[in-house]
C-alpha cells in the first residue's frame, strides 16, 4: 500500500510543478528566430511608411 503524504507536501509539489510549467512557457514564448533569419531594424530607425519614397527611389528621382 502506498504511503500517504501530508497535504503540505502535496501542495509544495504542486507549486513546484506550476513554477516549472510557467518557466517552460516563458522560455518557449521568448524563443524566436535566430540571427540567420535576419536582424530587425536598429533601435533608432523604423521602416518607411507606405507612399514615402525610400532612399534609393528619392536618389534616382533627383538625378
């Protein structure tokens, strides 16, 4: 017959399992594409808006 555990032990195991599950979910959520997929724009720059000419287009227009 299995040995009965105290309620405090069961709750401690449940809390430990819950913490491990949350840690795994956080790690999975933060796992993103690697540097091989391309890097995002630098912090001070953003993508051009639709309708605005890019640097390449504006340079060719003014020549």
